[in-house]
C-alpha cells in the first residue's frame, strides 16, 4: 500500500508541496483535512519535493493534513452507466446518483496518429439556415462559437445538440453559471435527450482546478464511446474560462506569462483538447462545438486568437444572430457539394449580395444618393436578415434553399444574381408564385 | 555509456543527475514503465543535465534511469525517404499506425527507412579514386530521380576508395564500399548514414546568389512578389486568411524537383488532406503521383511540443541531403510560429530571462539560422542544387509587429503578407499586393510590374478618397484609375484555386496574359461618364475572367482574346507615353513569347 505523508511544506494558491519519495509525474493523491478530502495531481517534482495542485482548492488545508498517493493518474469510469448522469469536474456525481468506479480509463491520453485520420465527409444537420446553408457543420469538425458574454450562446448550443443527428451528447461545462447549468439540464430533459447525454459540469462557484479537468474528462469519455462506433457531439462551454483557469495556475506556479498574462503554452493546451475531434476510420467520431467568449468583442484577445488558429472555423454570434461575415466553416466544401446542385452557388450569391447590401447601408447612412440597385439591395437585406439570419428560423436545408431562391426572386431579376444560367432555369421561381 | 537518474520533472523538462560526460544536444532515453522515452539535453549545470522529453512526461518519477547515447539528435539518410510520412523525429507514421493503431503510443521508435528493400545500385566511383564527404559513390533509382549514394558527410578528409561492390541489388545496410584515410584506417560504407539535424550540411563548393525565379504558377507571386530558387520567403497572416491553402497550392504546382512539407504544430486535418490526396494527384511534369516527389514531416498541434521544435530541423536536413544530389527542393514550413512557441515553452521551463512576449532572447538568431540553411549551391561536380524555404507565420492577433514576424522579415528575401481585409472580401490568394515585397527578380520585365503596381497604389488612394467624398465627388480621370486598379485586382491578382485552368498559370501564359493586361492599363479611354466607364470595365472583366478560365491556346482562349482586343478598341482613344514604351519592351502582344 502507498505511504501517507503528513507534512505539507508549502501552500501557494491551489498548489501544495510535500516531501515524498517514489512519486510519479501526473500521479493522483488524496489530501485529507479534518472534515473533507480532495484529490490532487502531481505537477512538478524536484528530488523529494512534490508539488500538487489540489482540485478542491487549498482553502482550509493545514500543514498537518495527510496526503496519500494513489499510484495512478487521473481517471474516469467509462461505461454505458454514464449516460444520463451528471458529474463535476473531478468526476464526482452531482446528481445524487451512485459513484462509478468500474472500468477506469486515463484522461488526457495520447494524440491520434495523423496517418489514421480520414477526410471528413458527413454533414451534421442542425436546421439552422446560417449553419446548414452557409457554414455547414461537418462530422468530426472542431468549431467554437465566438461570442460576447450576454449573447444566447448556451441556448444555441443546446438547440444544436437536440437537433443534430448524433448518437451521444457530452456536455463539458466550465465556469458555467448555475442557471445555465440548470437550463442545459432542463432543455435536454424536455427534448428527451437526457438519456443519451453525459454532463461534466464545473460551475462558476466550484474550485478552479476542476475547471481544468473538464475538457479532458469529457473528451476521454467521448473517445471511449467513439471507439465503440458512436457519433459523439461534445459541447464545451466556455473555453475562455478554461484558459483563464490555466492562466491562474500558471501564475501560481510562477511561470513567465506571454500575452496578457496567459501562459506561453496556451496554444498547445487548447490544441491538445480541440484536436481530439476525429473521425475514426471503421469506428465512430467526435465533433466538438465550443464556446469562446471574447472579452470586449475583441477577436485578437489571446483566447479567441489562439482558438481561431486551432479550430476549423468559427461561428460568430452577435446581436443574437450568426453573422455571415466572420463566421467560417473550413470543412463546408467537403460536404456542400453533395447536398443539392444549387447549394454552393446559391450560398455564394446570397452572401455576395448581402455584402453589397451592407455597403449600400453604409452609403445611405453617409447620405449618398441611392440608386435603384441600392434600393433593391436594401429590400433584400431586410428579408435576408429576417428569413435566414434570425435564430428562431428552424427549417431543413432543402427548405432553406427553396426560401433562398424565393427571396432572390422577390428582390432581383435573374441576371442580377450572377448565378449561372442552368441553375436559374432549374430553380428560379416562376412568375405566378412571386409576391411583390 | 553515460548513465544518470532523474531528479526533477517540470512539464516535459526532466532534470537528470549524470555520472560521467554529457554533450549538449545529446540524445538520451528516460526509462519509464518499461518504455524508453527519447529526450535531448538542452542545458548542463554541473552534474545536472536538463533535457526536453519528446513524449508525454506523465508517469516519469524521481530516480528513473536515464541512458545517454553520445549522439546528437540525428536523422537517417538514404534511399527511400521520398513519399514518406514522418513525425518530427523521423518516425514513419503509417508504420507506427500499423503497429500501434489509432493512437501515437509513446516510446515506440521505428526505422525511418525500409531495411529489407533491395535497391539496384550502379557504382560511379572506382577503386583508387579520391573522394570527399558528399561525393557520389554510385546511384540507385528512386522514383524519377537518380539518387546518389554519397560518402557520409561526417568525413572531413579526402578518402581513397579501396573497394566498391559491382552493380547489383543491395539493401541499405549492406556494405557497398570501403574507404581509407591517409593513416590507413578503413571505413566500410553502406547506402545510409545519419546526420545531426541542427548542423548544416556544407559539402558543396560554393553558395550562389539566388536569381532564377521559382515558378509557383500563382500570378500575384510570380509577377509581383516573386520567389527565387534557393531563396526564402514568409507568409504571415491572421487565421482564416488562407496560409495553409496557399502552401497546399504551392506544394502542388511549384516548379521544383522535391517538395518537403513540414506541418509543424498546425491542424492534423490539413495534413490529412495532403496525405490522402497526393497519392492520387498526378504530377504534370512527370506523370507520376505527387506523393513520389514529396516528403511530409508531420508534427501537428496535439503531438508533443519538443518534437515540434525538432521537426523543422528534420525537414531541412532531408532537404540538404537531396540538394547534395543536384536537385531543387522546396521546403514549406507551416507554421514557424508554432515552432517559435515550442522554443518559448522550453525557455520558460528553463527559467531563462524572457524577451518580448516571453519569447527567448535568442529567437532571432535561431530563426535566422534556420532560414540561412536555404540557398543555391554549386556542388563539387559543378552541378547545382537549391533549397527554397517558404515559412508561414501565425502572428498573435494578426498583428505583424510581433517578434516572430519581425525576426523572420529580417532574414527572408520575400514577404507575402496575407490580409484579413482581402480574405473577408473573398479575394484569394489574400496576399496584400501593396504591403508585400520581394527582393528577387520576377518573370516579367520589371518596369512593367512597376507600372502596374503604381496604378494599384494610386487607384487604391482614389478608392480610399471615394469612401469619403463619394463617387459624385471624384474626377472621371481618377475614377478611371480606380477602375484600372480594381481590374488588375480582379483579373490578375485574384486566382481561382478551384478552377482547373486558373489554378495554375505557367510562365508562358503569365507573360502572355500580362501583356494583354498591360495593354489595357496603358490605354487612354474616352468614356464621357462614370457610368460608361464602370459599364465598360465590368464587361471587360467578365470577358477576361472567362479568358482566364479557358485552356491555353485553345479555341475559347483565342476567341476570348480577340473579343477582349476588339472590345478594348471600342473605347480606346490612345496610349500613355510611358506605358506605350514599356509595352514595346514587353514584346509583341499578338505572337507568342519572345525567346
């Protein structure tokens, strides 16, 4: 049995240091105080001096507390029993259900061999036109929602989770407001998806170290299910809180900060999580949909900036709408060629016209003369925003495409859309059905 | 063999107490749970050596045994490197997958080259010949290339060939020759040897100045901001501006013998596209697949950080090996910022005094050292070979003032700055035509590109002005200038990488099309109204885009060209004096190329 050490030499932030031998990097320990106990993880070794970060935080820890090393790194139980359950960042039940300790798997495992990856090819339908039509979500994609705090990103995530054609949903909540946590729970319950969902939730009032564990634990479980052939959707909200937790620990450990106090390895840390998104050939897949709140709507802030370099695009949520500019799905061209013949061309044409609308709007605001063309665009922009961008619109891709043609026809003549003649012949709505 | 024991662990840095001698940058193996983890010595303090572990350091404990190898971090060189997919330490990834499955298991190191494959060897040196490091002893065919089997680069003195095997099939580890030095020491030589990655190979006669253009078949690059064979260039840009796509297009179409792709700390998905598509794509020059002239070094963002730092050196060393055979190599590194970040992480762990944005103070010299390994060289047999390096930079926040971009700009010969503005407007390639620069000569007579650049510059100014005063407040002459600059942008600078014809424009066509474009630019027009001018250029643009999309010298191509010429005449009232002179210098605009 492992030895117990009862002399804590230093406590700084959430990191404690003990004198111990035979300890391994990344090993787990239990720190027991008078009335409570917490897990802790070895993060640095120097001879006999072992530094651990305490999951529950160091508040109330005394130098006389007992530290017992467990001889293994952080693990989580993996089985079908997880479904419908709710856990905290340390893997402890939050839902009054039994603790699970069967089939423990390590978290934060090795990366997938790039030679074993395949080119993604399946679209995930969400029934949101701004996603399905303009920036299709692809199975095994990693995509964050960039947003200012206050935007309805959690309802958006919940809605995609409910409507997406996936086998399993794993929600990793980091620094989630308790209300938001309850919102997710109730929404998924109401939508009948709870029994195919696993929650790992760290709320804003929980210890900060547990926040760090949430993505790893959620993704380890997702990986387990994906290897069994399931299509898993992982929701991570909010990754900025995760990055802030990293910052806090790094400062405590006296690491040299690089940009606005964030550690130099922020990119690698975020990439290690997002890159878990994968389509296993011959097994299932992991798709990651995250939220990155941008402090001050600043996309150059280190967290959204580093995220943008890692993920395969982003949805830019602003004023309750997914903006067509700034939003991007890097994988959309892999799937939108196979949906319907008019998908790509219609998408390009509608966006180009919407960009022109924005220009006309600007011209109008500056008091320049409006031409006929400007007036057509102004009409189009309003309809586009109402029928495509409004998040309450909930229609399948095919309907969205049909609506797209109808909108174009109600505002422009066919040649003004710059669409190819063959498409116009096939899809341009006939005169009779047209409204003025 | 020196041994040691682990006394400290911090992230992927391990401190080892050493009994005996250690060398800086020596490779050592840390024993951990039955596995030996590769690491490199990066600092020595008294009896303590600090090492970066190339693997996850989880599970390493104080007291674990460490074996030092007395060898620097090296790659294995020999026939069979082409078409391989390696990680940053030259581990072949497909073989690794066959052995370990989906995940990258740590502590598994496989031979980078197939040791069982037989190669038909033809000797070119004979007994009694005097040879030096890097000289050919014979050749084996590797794909379309004649792969030189060379005297290992380590030998500093001239050697005598004592014995060489006759032509026949040999495996890479078979002894194919025996060499001797002046003292009579004999050295058996096989078809393979190792070379430390951080030491440049210098077995050539002299380095030459890069002047010959490296044709990428991307118009904006070849015409306005060219790259030279043996030169260096960098592509900084914010995320989503198309750095990787630009690299991918270049890797397909660049006029070089071998392309080495160092996917360094970027998305795995992007490498996968190359990995899966290159074996299917035909190389237009050879008819074989693109994969046969490509080596991929792939250390993506979720793979261990220390190996990421090694990966760019692995790539450049392989490039130097093939350059020694008189070949032209293009090394594409995506992205050098990730490599710099790997340096920063290690520097932080070493608790060095940080420089700007916490990058180490030696960042500049390390970047310079890397780019300086590019170059055009004349070998001892008078043939020449080159390495061109193109590195992407991912500046934080898209701001080019950060240390990696600035350090890189100091040492490269061309700068292809990508702009968010242009990529948002879907103008691809999103290289900013006015901010980018190149010190190399291009495909087109320089006064011609200068003239066009001037129009771009002044037209852009008019465009800025128009945002304030509106179209009404702009003079017709200025408006025409503005339309000309927009015209250059939309028909020449932008290029559709998805169009089978427009995606790659060879030299001859570029020169031809540029002359036609120039004729438009040098023309004076008689429009009468802005509406007329806009209408004219819209029509002309449409014709020119169709022209760009039609196969070279085909029926459509000729027809569109005739249409453009006659349409131009409808409004053309004369010619700018300077423009007319340059147009003559550019050569005849109806016939083919002046040879």
